[in-house]
C-alpha cells in the first residue's frame, strides 16, 4: 500500500491508503504490449488478462510470477467466448 498525507488534515484523517492498480499481461505471442516488469515497480495490485481478453498462457504465468515476487495483490480480467457461442446459435 502507498500512504499519502493529505495537506490540511491532522490525526486519522491525515492518512489514506491507496491501492494503485494496473491491468497487465496483455502481450500475446510475439506481440509485446506494455512493459509489465517496469510497471510492477510502482503498483500494489494488478489485474491479469486471461480468458480470451488478451494474453496467452505463457504471458499469464509470467505476469502472475512477477506480481507475486513483488508482493502485489492479484485480480483477473476474465472474458469468455460468448460472442462466438451466440453467433453459432443464431
């Protein structure tokens, strides 16, 4: 967590904790999107792209491993193939 001091406030109100979050793991195969390693130096939690949103299995594994090493909290961006299923049924 990053702690910020708010000017003009004292006591309990002077401190607020901020979870700095970023979406990562959106590279796919030979296509590198973003610089996940650098960003992990500055955030406290990450959302990892998976499902059919972006990323591939090797990128997902690497992103989760890097985030764990940096002690970042993890979330997932999970997208299912609903469009192709709906298209097939109509």
